[in-house]
C-alpha cells in the first residue's frame, strides 16, 4: 500500500513538472519560441547570402531570364522559367512570362534598359533578393511592384482571413514548421 502511495506521489510530481514546463511561459514554451526565432533568423541569413532556404542552393537558380531588346539595346528582362516553390517565386511572387522593367534595392532603382545583358539582369535580380528589394514588372499588360505590399486590413475580417503577401505566407509556414 505504501508503495502505491509512493508511486502515485512520484507520478503526481512528474505530472506537475510536465504541466509547468508546457504552460505558457514555461520551459517548453520558451524553447518553442527560441526555435521559431532561430528558424526566422535562418531564413533571413539564407536570403541575405543569396541562398534558397528550401533547397540550400543559390536563389538565382530558381528562375531563368532572357533580355528583351529594342533597336539592339536592352529593354526589359523576361522571366522564361521559374521554379514554383523556389526562392524568387516565394519572395517576389515571380511567374513565368513576367517582364521585369526595373529593379530596386537600398533606394537605388535601375531601369532594365540601363543594364548590359541577361547576365547583368540576373545578377541585379539576385541583389534585389538578397537586399529585400523590389521588382517592377508587367504581367498580362498590368504594371506592378513585387513583392506585393501587404494590403490594408479588411474591415470586419478576423486576422486568419485577412489577405496576406508572399512574405507573410512564408513566415506563417516557418512558424507552423511546414516545409517550404
């Protein structure tokens, strides 16, 4: 009988410890927060270094481009192919057939017509990716800037139903531990 009380006492103490560790503010909660923060930091480091966090390869390999010319001079940069879940598709939202007309990062906006060739354009897109820049594109005749800025909150919708941009979706995937 005493052994039974001893065993119940031990189980009760272990249960209290596990509950305390898993409760908000407990050790497990802090560990989860630390892991999530580390994952976000890892994603940022990969982007700054020009790598695709999903594959570990170079982000610039997630799309191919072709320089479109006018009078034998560069005019714009066409996206010939893009990996659907690649770095450029996730960050910028690039799609096959998009035509890049300008590249901007760190306050410097360059028109593609100022570039030398396809390679220079590819390098500038990679630089914009690394420095969290933007691309001005034409898609189906409409000019837009990528990545698309977060839309203003829709009135009356809960946060889970609010429209999200590609960066917000990416952060949600990281927080949920989903593969990218």
